[in-house]
C-alpha cells in the first residue's frame, strides 16, 4: 500500500523541489509484455509548481487534443496493478507512496506520477509522460519552450539543448541513475535530469566522475544459440559492461538513445538473466572476448533489423 506525502514544497522554486527519476522494471512486467520499454521516468508531485498546473495542456501539445482517448492513466494507490513499479519507486524514494501509471501505446512510452492524492498523481504522471515523449523525440522540445519554460528547463537539464538536439552521451549527468539491486535505478532529488544537479548552471554538461570507459567487445555465439532466434540473427553482436557508478553517465539516457534508431520500440525484446542461469552462452562468449570473469547478462534483440546486443554487469 502507499503511504507518505506527495505535498509540500510550498514556496520553493521548481528547481529546488522537483523530484524526478528513471525507474526500470524487468521483462515480466505487464508493461513490458505489452511492448513498452522497461525504463520510464517518474515524477513526484509537489505543491505550488506551475509545471503541474499546466500538465494537461502540456501533454495535449505532444499527443493531440484527444488525450483522454489516447493516454491511459491507471491509479494504483495500493500497488495492486503494478506492484513492480511501486517497488522500483520505493527503492528510489526510500519510502512507499501511491502512484499512477500513464501509457501512450501509439508512442510506445509510459511514465509514473507519485503522490498521495488523486489530483497530484494525475498532474505528476502527465508531466512524467511528457518527459518520456520528449526524451524519445528531442526535436519536439523547441515548440514547448515558450509556453512551458519550466518543463523545457527540466528537459535541458536532462541533456537536451535549446534546439532540441540530444547532448553528447558524455554530457549526461554523472550523478544520476546508477543501477541498483534488481535492475532498478537510484533516485536523486532533481538529479535524474540535471547536469550536475546544481541550480543556475545553465544546463552545462557535468564532468564525468572518472576517466573510466565501459568495456565493449564483439562477442560470437554458436549458431544453435537460442539467443539467435533459430539462426535468424547474426552470430556476432556487441556486448558492453556496466561496471558501476564510475561509468553510469554513459547509460543514463539509454532508452532515448535507442529510440533514435528504432522507431517502434515494440520490435525490441529484452531477456534479463539476473540469476546467471539462462544465458550461459552469452556469458561464456563475454569471458572469451574480454578475458575477464563471469558476469550476468541481459540481451536485447530486434528481429526487424536483424541485430542483437548484450549488457553485462556484476550481480543481479
């Protein structure tokens, strides 16, 4: 069940009070099963912030006037419909709270709004869905800047510049969203979308926390590997290692980056082997290519583009 308060903030400016974060669910989630990505933005409602009062108009700018018919909002205050979303938010916020999930099937995105009250959840989930849409299509940002300056500023602090182009991956915030246990992501007050998390930085890129670069190898699988979908995919694919917080800036906008290359994200399927028992051939190929120790793997496959890739990490 969801407790905790969604209010507060009072006279604080949005840059002080706004809490946002990206959460991740596994491939057993009903959201992923229906073809939506495993990652989504979550926004916590705060009283007195203008971005929430204009949330319905904001979302209409992005999905059209028929928001009610195109966007499905499910309030789940007791975690009955999406318990995995509640758990992911709990990890980030370090407290339980009520939430709502919004899905826009036409755009292939979903989002979460967190608040104790119905009205707050509605506003927060609309802002969160708008963030998801713009993260997937940054070119839509310039048209929003005049009428929704708070939202535009929030997006820019997430790595989008004033022209709507995505910032280089090195400019992604070094303080955000390191995967934690269960594949969920850490939470920070305004850190998910801020370049450095500081007020008045003008959206300048944050300096990376270290010089470490993620290990990347081309790995080869045997032709009869189930990963290759009955030999319909090539035997070779890239594999990249997430070794921890020192490289997290490279991964903070992974879904938005992939969306730039794949128009329909329902074409991509994910298989996460957090226990290390189902993708043994992928793990073995990584050990051969990297000369390193065994790690766990998650694979992504896109049959329509005849390609696949693997993400490697230690632990679950």
